[in-house]
């Protein structure tokens, strides 16, 4: 059972450890990918400081990501693989951390207020199912600790899904 609580935000390591623990409780017993993505996005948006968007883009075929559950302003609905930060993360099959989105070639500006971005692929075995995307209005908001923390969150989300 999930219980909302105040969490330590002074240390990113502690923040993400607490978020992982909270997410495990939140996703426990639920296998629906949309419900779990919605709750994961809400948890991230509520507890990770300095975000203006947190959510999922889901890979619907090999060429395109489609907007999934999120928190924040309305967003771009479709992103081609290989374009923007989200599409680049899928094409590279690895996380992409961008300190200044205006300096990222081909950045797709869904919200002009976003200045930095972190995108983590959702991997199940060799397959990419989509990405978790975090945007911040602060330059250089994300670092290696954020990347490691969100990669752990992505792994917990994937582990919650019913294996087909």
C-alpha cells in the first residue's frame, strides 16, 4: 500500500532511494502498464525538485514514440525515433542527459520553459518499450546521480509489468 510522506531532498542518493521504496509500494500488485506509468509520473513530479514535466513516451512501433501518462503542461504527442532528446535516447539505446536543451541539435521544444532534460529508456531484455522523460526550467538541473536514480525507477516500472 502506498503512503505519501515527506522525503529527504538534501541528498540525491537518499532522495532516489526513498523514491524507489515508495514506488515499489505504489506498484505492488499492479501490472497494468498505463496505471503504473501514471503513478510513476505523478510520484516523480511530486517529489523530484525543479521539474516542469515528468512522464512517459511509449514506443508504439520501431519508428515513433507516442505520449503516455505524464504530469505537467500538454506535450508533443508523437516523436520520431532519432529526433529530439527522447527519440535520440531510443536510437542510442541509452540515457541522455542534456544540461542545456537549446544547445542540443534537433531539440523538440514542447514547453519553451524547459532548459534541461533527462531521458531514460525503458528496457525489457533487448527491447525498448519507451522512455521516462524529465524536464526542468533550470539549466544543468540533472547530473549522474539523477540519471542513476531515474534508471532505477525505470527498472522498477519495467519489473512491475506483466510478462507476456
